[in-house]
């Protein structure tokens, strides 16, 4: 006997299942047949009767044995054929039993249910694959799949346009020949300046791994950022030119008008008695407008020269209290949210808070309202701290130009305060938002700054 429980006989001499069924059927009928033949041949019967009845007993014995074999094996063969059809992917065949309480009926019902399930799963998989291929063909993003040897195995239509060649000329070629080897380097998403046969530009490369057929593969997605960057750049220039043009016209129009009036005044003969006073007032207006243009250009230079933040651990509570104490026109209420230390540029964040608190006081002071500043742990991920500056003023005007450089709603505003504040927040990996309050009149400014490492104590975590 072998270790697997089978005998050592040759496969051709081993009893198969159908032979065992026949043997058992013959053995089951053997006692009755022997008894019948014994009684038949020992009794007082004619020879013809004995022969006829003996043949009838043997025929019935063999017939019932073979019928038993057929009744047992036929359903098994049907189940085997159904399973073979399922293995080959043919889900159209169905089995049929002999009755509602027949065990074969239960087996057939389970096989049919398995066929229905596999059919639905196959249809779902085919539809998902078809949808994926359709999406890959339609999206304007280059998708490439490489095998373990870095040879291209799949490319979509956008990838063909990017490389400037059809898929037939690209498949099975190594990534080095296609100029994509640098994109497959390990690491997170990267921005790369690349040049291909279909064009050059700035691309964002996402590389990942997947398995197909048990073999590792690499998936590369290249997103062309050039068009989006050009659109954003064009929109930024349009906004900037609109605001700059408005500011220049506001200054140049009175300068041009007064200069023309002064030229006319000087051309008069004889000059009027008060011409010196007129000249003095005109020159003062020209000087004030020139000074306004100078401030305008200084503000632009401040936006362009904002240095990157120099990060250091700073106690947020002490910084907020210090900035709140700088405002002398109105007592700013501080609502502490626990002791927290952030890695930030204290000078830049202080300038950000000074601008926001000053704007809040400007809005709240005429109506006798108050200003409050506080901080708390922001919900969600990644972990962040939210600083709130809240006022009781009339609220913020609905405008899409609040963060456009040099746009201002104040009579003597520069239009760079909010832009500078947002640049500082984003340079620290955070964000700045302004919106009207929903619980009362006024505006609330939210500065969200990231928590890096263990920077918050249990007091803040519990708020």
C-alpha cells in the first residue's frame, strides 16, 4: 500500500467505480439467485422447465445488475459533462433531475446554481474589462503596462499619441527604448520634463505594481500638465492684467487730465493771478497718484519676493496671544484650544494673523462688534490645527476676486493682504478660507496648518 492510500497495482487492473457498482450488484443478487437455482434443480421439475427458469433467473440477475450500474453512473456522467462545460466556459447547459425529493435533483440544482453564478460573474468581468478598456481608450492620460523585464505589454490611445507611434510598433519594446525608464523609478508621483515623438512638456508620473497571470507587472500613468498649466497661467495673467490695468487707469487718468489742464494754464497770456496755486494743487495731485503707483509696485514686489518659510517649533498659543495684543483699537478675545507646538515660520504666520485680525477689526469696529481668535484640532486626516479669526461685522461681500492680487473693497486698501496671507498658509502646507458666518452676522477666516509628528498635547486632542 502506498502512502497516499492507493494500492500498488497497475492502473489498468484497478477496479473503477462502475466496475465496483456492477460487482456489488452481482454480489447483492448472488444469494437469491443461488437459492432459486438450488431449489429449481433439486425439485421435481422437468428439464425443460429447469433450463428455462434458470436462464430467466440469470438474465434477470444480470439485467438488474447492469440496470443498477446505469442508474448510478448516468447521473454522474451528466454532472461530469456539466462541470466540463463550466470549465470550458459554456454556461448554457443545465441539468435535470427525476423529482423534487430525488437526491440527484438536489445535485443538479446546485450545479445549475453554480452555472448561473459563474455566468453572472463572467458577464460582470467581461463588462468590467470592456468598461476599463473603453475608459483607457477615451481618457486623455497615457497608460502603459510593463512586464517583469520592463517590456511594454499594454498601451492606450493617449499613450500612442504621446509616443507618436501605433501600438504595433510599441508593444514588446523595453522601457529604455521608449524613453520611459526614468518614469518607472521607485518612488511616489513625480513631476518630470519629458520629450517624446508626440511632443514634449511637463508630466506627472504615477508608477505602481500589479500581478497578471501570477507574474509581476508595472503600471505607469503619465498625465500631461502642460496644457492645464498653460490654461491656469493664462487665466492668472488675465486676472492680473485686469486688476493692474484698472489700477493704472485710476492713476493715469487724473494725471493725464491735470497735466492737460496745467499745460493750458501755462499757455494763457497773461496768466491768471492764482496760477501758482493751481499749479501747486495740480502737482500735488500728480505726486499723490505717483505715490499710489509706487505703493502698488511695492506691493507687487512683496508678493514676488515672499521667501520660503524657515520652519522651527513654535508654541501656537503664545504666538496668537502676542498678535492679539498688538491690536489697540479693539480688545481681541482669545479662545485657547490647548497647548500645541507647530513647526512653522513664526514671522510669516505672525504677519498672516496680523492681516486677518486687522481686517476683522476694520469690519467689526464701526458696528461696535467684537473679534475673537482661537484654535482647535481639525477633524479628518491628515491631522491639522485650525486657527479661527471671527468678527461681528457686516459680513463678506460675495466676490470671486477676494484672492486676486490688488483687488480690494476698502477705499485705501492695497489688495495684497489676503493674497499674501494665502501664500503664507499654502507655503506651510496649509490653506486659508474666508466665508460668512452662518450663526450670526460677520465673517470667519480659517487657517489650517498641518501637525507634523507629536506636536499636540492631550488637551488639544480632547477638544
